[in-house]
């Protein structure tokens, strides 16, 4: 380069000027060609996305793997994408073979529409160090190529990010400058080729550290001065989620937290975290109190904006204060974490909480226990007294909860090997082995099988299923082989069934649910003046006593057995009326001479007599089941015109 400069300086000044003018014209043409091709590339964003998503040979790759470092290569790539998007394409392989990958690779098509305009959610441009003026045509060429590559790479990166995530990531050029020198452009819209050309020119000026006024960008976007953190609230939540979500045991926790973060953005906007202050916190809480609960689930509100929902506030009941406070607590944890990580200085939700004078009930009164009359209806219905249960969990999970105080989710996920003897005592082992989830560390516990459960045939039921599992009749070792795991775990279907059951019995009311069994267990033991530390251990609660909790070991299983058998809820007369649960004839073990091993089989019950049971057992492949026959519904008759 130095030799070229020396040779150039030896030329006559007029010749130097003429050569520089010619080279500037060449680079201007090259710049114009680049901006044209970049616009054509941006226009085909949807076609590119469809090609990489639906053409099998391209699925392992992305736009970032394609070599697009010259105008010719971009032009060639555009031509190939257009051919791959043709509705008459029969074989994409010959065209894919013509693609130039950065790393050598070789490799069904879908048509995508072309967007008329290019919309960029956010662009970050770092100012480069000032580039000295070019003194020779060679220097001019080098600077122009560097500038074109920087602009081209930035926009290709933007397209690739949009294709992969559906969102436009921040585009940053490599520069050692302080973030305070950056400019962020919000909501960029490039509607035509002229916009692309002007926009690229402004980018080059910024990257060259030339003086550019923010108002120059107002034709395309709203320019924003960059805060120190350069973090939007959504990005902060993503960082928090990536670090913390591994500790969340239930899928419901993930869903609720993510929904809470999105609601904050819907109300306040996706602002930079440096901008967030107490007025934003007050706006969030005030708006949240006006919204309905479960707005994302209800078809009435799902597709409406916050403003549209609030305009409907007279037509629905706003979420109760307890739900508002739960949302606030979820967000508090994000802000507290952000303060600890030095992303922000203050937790804007610190000590924020909604008080409601109308809601004065104590926590223990939010859920009610079942009364003696309730229990008589629940376990005195035809389902229990006439043996009308056709699902294992519908019969056993309520009984087990009544006599152990365990939650629906804890019981529903049990395996056969969780029921065994220790020191001659049958017990239920609540643990987190395999895919089982418990609420807290204290929930890991061993609870003896109550004498009433023994009397109703629970151990015989367990042994029958163990024999079926060992004989390879059943293929899963679940205590309830017909349970289908739901979004929130194995307790989904038992919980939904029990709500329907309470409604059918006309005892469903505010505060009464499956969890009422747990309150019944605790209250009965309290009224009997039973050992509170023993009650806490049986229920999986932390013992609120340093001597007993921290220093004392778990109670012996034999002591627990004596204690739990003293707990009585159903009378002897009620228990006598409850018939044992019988399994379906498909669970019969045929390779044994022992009649006792099949004592819990009802040869008149079949898994094929109930379409829901049949479908569940086929879906989870608990045993060899033929697929259910799907009978198409008859089309509805068109309504007759009224004359």
C-alpha cells in the first residue's frame, strides 16, 4: 500500500485528481448496486425463511452460513431463492447445489410472500474511530469495501436474526468505543429502494465517526440516546429466566412467570431498564387491578389490547387482590435479581403491595376443609357404594388424600415401587425420583398406609399391578396406569375430575376443592390435639421448632403408623358400604394358577367399553392397546328458512 501511495504521489496533480474522481464514481456505483441488492434481499425475507424451514436440505443451515460478501453473490443468492419459491419447482437439489456456503456443505419447497417494506424493531450502531481521508484510489477502494461489508453484514445479520427468532436483534458493529457513544434507532421502516440507499449512507457516516444529526434518521425511525445498560426489560427477563428457570420444578411456574413478564411489557412498554421508575410501577399496578384474571386464556380477551380490555371493564369482574399481589411478587424477584447483578440501581416494586379492605379473611380460611356431611356425599355416592368407578385415580386418589393429607399431584405421580414395607409397616414414599416433582424439600417424606386403606384393598391393588408389571402386561410402573401426564404434571386430570365430581354432588363452593382433603386431615388432627410436629412431618411441612426440626430426626415409621391410625374421619358403617376397586379384564394374569392374584379383576369390565379410558391407555402405551376408532361426526343440517 505504501509503494502504491508513493507511485501515486509521483503522478501529476491533475492526473491524481482525475484518477480519484474516476475511483469515487466506481465506488459510488458499487455502493448503489449494494443498496439495491440489500433491498431485494430484505424484500425476500419471508421466502428465505420458508426455504430454510421447509426444504429438508437447507434445514441444518441458516442465512448466516451463506457467503454473501459481494454484490454478485447476493444477486446469485436472490435468483436461487426466487427459483426455490416457484410453485412449479419439482426438485430443489440442482439449485441448492449452486449456493455458496461459507463452509462447504450439501445438502419440498414452500412459497412465501414478499414483504413490501422492511421493518426493523431495533438497530444499535457503534461509532467507529474516525477514518482518515483516502489519499489514493487504492485506499479509497479499501475503505469503500470495508464500509460496504460492514453495512451488508449488519443487515444480513438482522434478517438472519428475524428468521430464527421472529424478532429483530440489536445489530452492533465491532468497535472498542464506549456504549455512551451509541445511537439506537427504534421502529425503523424502509419502504423502498431509496430508503435503503439513504439509510445505508447514514450508517456509513456514523461508522466513520462523521457528524450526523439524529434528525437525519427521523424519516426512517425514532432515534434514541442509548442508556448505560443497553438492556430492554424483555432482555432483562430473558437473562433472569435463563439463570433462574432451571430451579423451577413445575411447567406451570414457567408459564405463569413468562405471562407475568409479558403483561408488564403490555402495560408499560418494553422500555430500557434505566428508564423504569416508580411511576411505571404505579401504572403497572393500577392497570393490573382493572384487568380480568386469566385474560390470555379467555377467548373474550385473548386477542385484545390492554386499552380495549379496560374499555370493557364494566362487563367483567377484575382480578382479586390476591392475584394482583402474586403478579407483583413474581416481578419483584426479577427486579431484586437485577439490582444484585448491577443491571439497575433500585427495585421499583420494593414494598409494593395491594391492600383490600374487603379481603380480610385469614389465609387458613381461603381454603375450607370438608365437613362430615361433605365426606358422606363424596364417599357415599354410587361411584363408591356400587362400584361405578372406571378409572383407577378417580377411586383411589381422593381416599389416599383423605388418609394421608397428600396433594393430588404428589399422589398421582407415585410409582409402584414407592409403596413398600419398612420394619413390617406398609408405607408411601414421596420422593423426586424419575420425573416426579415435589413442592419443597420438606415434601420428601414417608407416610404409613392407614388401616382404612388396607381394609379397602389398597395393598392388594398395588400387588395386582406389580404382578401385571412383572408379567409384562403393563409397560409402565405408575400406581395409576391410566393417568395421562398434563401440562402441570400428573395431577391435572385427577384435579379436573374432582371438580366435576364436586359440582355433580352440589357441594362445590368457594374454598372447596381437592386441596380441602389436606385441610381436613390437618384440622381433624388439630381438633384431636395430636402432636403438631408429627402432623407437619406427615404432611411435608417444615417443623417450626429448632429443637424438633433442626436437631431432631424423622419419626420412626412405626410411631407414625400408630399415630396415623388414630386419625378417623369416615365411620365404620360408611367404610363397609365402599366397594373395592376392580381392574379391567385386560389386566388379568393368565399364566398363574392362583385365583387370589386375580381377585381384583372384573371380567365384565373392559378398557374398550370407555372411549376416554381406551384413548388414554393407547396414548400412554401403558399396555398393548389397539388404537381407538375415530368416527367422524355427522355434518349438522343447515337450518331451515322460516317462511
